[in-house]
C-alpha cells in the first residue's frame, strides 16, 4: 500500500534508474484509456513529469488531494501478489491493479492497470 499509486512516491525514487529498479524488465501497463504501454514509454513519461514540471509525487498539488481506499492484496504465486485499490483524483475515480513480485533485489512491479469507474 505504501508504494501505491506506483511512481508517485518520491521517497522510492525519481530518476529513470530508480524506476527501472522498481519494475521488471518485462513490465507493461494498461492505462485508464485502455491503451497498452510498454516499460520504456511509461518510464520516459514518469521521468518527464518529474523533470519538466517540478512534480513531487502524490504529495504535490493537485495530487495531494488524491485518496486511496479499498486495498486488497492476494498471493497468486510464490512471492507474487495482486494488489487492487480505488484511486480518487478529485472527480476521477479509477480501480487500480498492480502485480508485485518480491525478488532478491526487493519489490518489482510486473504489471499495472487503471480502469475508470463510470457513473451508474
């Protein structure tokens, strides 16, 4: 829970190398748009946000209004876990899923997905 939303906690790193260290080489994600993004694209975008805008992670405006809730973690294989939760970003609500694996070098993100919650 402390590492979610992923890439939005500067205490876990803000550089390309930090993000590479926290993701598996085969990492990919499906964004709230439904588009598939590979590791290189995601990491380049996250680095750009930190470098270009003075982004400080979840604790900087407007992200400091983000709320997370409804966390659930389930072991799905040895040292591999599915973490799900709800992320509220002002008026935008998404359900998030992350596959985490504990390795000799620490926690690695295998996969991530965000799905917009529609009204009704």
